C-alpha cells in the first residue's frame, strides 16, 4: 500500500504492469496483481473445480 501511495500506482494492476519483460503477461486477461505480492486469479465459471493460472517469474 505504501508503494502505491508514494508512487501513485494502482493497487490492482494487470500482470504486464509488474512483469513488463514477460511477453506472456500481455495476453493474460483474467488475472491481476493486488499489491506487489498477491496474484489474483478468480474462478468465474459455475461448477469449476480447477483453473489454469499463469505464474510469471519474479525477476527481483
């Protein structure tokens, strides 16, 4: 939260915002970052028991 406040970046961001060098993140439309450490991938299909999630590699 402090990073968002001080730098003026949104708390919820598309993956490509945090992983610009990972070209795959530009095509992920159903996941987002919440803060700098939490990747959110909501399950939106009724009755779904699993979901494929793309996990970008952290480069820090």
